[in-house]
């Protein structure tokens, strides 16, 4: 019998809301220095937490029985070739025009 609960069958009501995100960072990931630190803190990390292990530059997600590594795509640096952002700060090339006397006479109009 459903007793007007609004839930059918064996479905459980939703759990309590998660903890609010930590302030000070926009990454949404918990940043830890080493893999060993992550293992040491495993019992304190909530299931579903994403962890960046800095010394390995690797991402992990906390799952029920431990951690799963998140395989990332190609690595590219901010200043690597093909990024194109260095072009924006360079000055445009100066294109020399052939010097002609009548142009300079025109520019010296009184």
C-alpha cells in the first residue's frame, strides 16, 4: 500500500541535499597534492567527489569502494603551438609603402 506517499513500488525518496561547494575556487574539484594524500583522506571524501591529484595531474572520482581514474583528453598548455592567443598581443606587421614625393608634399599641407 502506497499510503499517499507519492512514491510507487520500491523507489526510495530522494536523499538529503549535498553539502554546499567549497568557496575560493571555481574548479569544482578537490585539489590534493599527492595520490597518497587522496588515499589517506578517502574516508572523508563523499562519493561523487572529483579529486585533482596535483603531482600526477590526474583526475579521480570517489566511488563506493574507492576511486576511479577519469581519463582525460589531449593535454595542451596555455602557450603551446596552435593556441593562437599570442597573436592577439603582437603588434600588426608594418607594411612599408613605396615613398613618393607627391604623397609627402600632400601630407605637409599648410
